[in-house]
C-alpha cells in the first residue's frame, strides 16, 4: 500500500515544517521560531521532542503540550538551536508510551555514543508499559524515524544538523565519506549525499557525447520541475530558494527531492539515455 506524506506549509515563517503520515506528525523548527509554534496546532499535543545543538542532544517528553515544554526549555537550556518533535495528530499518546519512547531514544543515543544533555544521563525512567502499548509506541517511532531520516533527510545519530531550512526545500544529509552510489552497469557515480550522487550522474552523462545528445532531447525550454528534470532556466521558490542546479551549457537540473525521490529521479535520467540505474544508499 502506498503511504502518503503531507508536508504542511504553515505560512508562518521559513523555518517550521510539519510532516504528516496519519496518524503520526513530525515537526521541525528552529529555536527562534518558538513563538510561531503557538499558532501551530500540532505543537499542542502530547509527544516526544529532541533538542538539537552543535554537539549535543536532549530527549524530552510532553504529556500534554510539546509547546509548553519547549517554552520551558528555552529558558532552562542555552545550548540548543533546533528541535524535532513527534506524536499523534489526535493527541492519543498515553503516559506509558511517552515514558517508553523517551527511554528508548535516550538509550539508543547512549548506545551509539551520541552526546546527551546531563539531564538525560541522570534521570531514571523505568515505568511499566503494557505489551500492546509498547507495540503501538514502537510503530509510531518507526514511522517518525522514517520521516526524519528518509523524508527530511536528517540523521539524528550523526553529528550536527546543519540546517532545518524549509521553504519547501528538502534538506540533504551530507557525510564525510561517499556512501551514496549510482551504478548504470558501466560506471559508478558517487557523492557524499544522495543529491550529490544524482548530480554527478547527470554531469557524467553530459560529459559523454552520445549520452549528452540523448539528454539534450529531454531539456524543457523554461524551468525544470520534479516531472521535467532538465530545463534552460533556474527554478526558484516563491521565497527565493533555488530548486535547481546549473550544469553545463545553460542546462539546469531539478534537485529538490528527498533521498527516496532522488532514486526515482535517477531512474528517470537512466531511462532517458537507455541505462538501468541501481542505487546504493548506505
């Protein structure tokens, strides 16, 4: 069954975004936008929030309103600059599930040597949870973590989150190594992000005279889009974010995709030139 992600443009500012895969909601925001969250209904339900700093994380719980907890943490903790929180859109997340998820994420971060705030290191949390509630909590986290990693492209376990700049722009995860690879049976195109590998694939084809002639036949006169990947003009969002990357000879490539959608875009590029693309995202 296909699963839909609804991304809410809240029209409040550039740095709050909400993902919704029923019944799960995930919200990303910058600290400076806490006041804007007062107008976001999704911030007023129970849930789990993760404060993000340059080298530190804090996992917190909210039994009634995530927003209330964020207002409190804005006064108590000085080091964080961004937050991710998740819960159910109907607010039906009970206390045992909240305690369980806080403990689960804290222990996961500890196990993977992610630097945590001292409050996470000293506060115990071993509350009882029934098996059915535990199963439901695990299912919620499975969906939320999938959205965070594969849609928002944020890896909570690996260093600093560089930006949660939204403006309908998909954030890309950048690694020091080059684990993102695309192979067409003849060549491998690598990058330190999924987007970089996708761009290198198209650049490689434009460098090949035979492949270039095939791609040029698919160039749209005007702005490229998620459907028509290649165009002759830049595509800018209404708020000024560049949605494309300019390549050779005035050709612009649409790049504003999630990691999973970059696979589909790469397959589409492969079909243009008669190559079967295989993606290897580690």
